[in-house]
C-alpha cells in the first residue's frame, strides 16, 4: 500500500506542476484514485490475495487513469480557452462534453472495442 500512496503523491505533484495549480492537481486526482480503490475493493470483496499479477493490474489501471486524466484536462483547457474567446459568458458548458468524447474514444481504441 505504501507504493500506491507514493505513486499517488507523485501523480499529484506532476499534475499540479503541469497545470500550475494545486487545486487543479486535487481535482485531477479524483479520476485517478477511483479506479485503484475500485480494483482493490473488488480484490478484498472477492477474497483474492494480492500478488505480483494483481499488483501489475493495479499499476496498469493507474497508468490508464493518469493518461486519460491528462488528455481530458489538456483538451478541456483548450476547449475552455476557445469558448472564452468566442463567448465569455458561456464558460465551460461546451468544453466538458467535447473533452469527454475525446477521452472516451481514446479509451475505447486502447481496449480494442469499437
């Protein structure tokens, strides 16, 4: 569990530096923590022992979550800047769906589904 904590701390620092805000770093951590908690919750609920295989799966899940979070946050930021230049009162209404669709397509292409 210590390695997961260290990994999440490093991810928080990187996200905060990438987006120049600790607040955004905390927000970006939510989609990174949920899959790991979900995975370990299922392991515990199913009485599956933690071994090298399950640890690798957890690391892969965390990596995919981090990758999707970075893509989403960057795309959201770009869309928000475009939206604010066009219509300052619109704010983020048009930005979130577009960024979400992009991440969904990227995740589906990685998993092999269409």
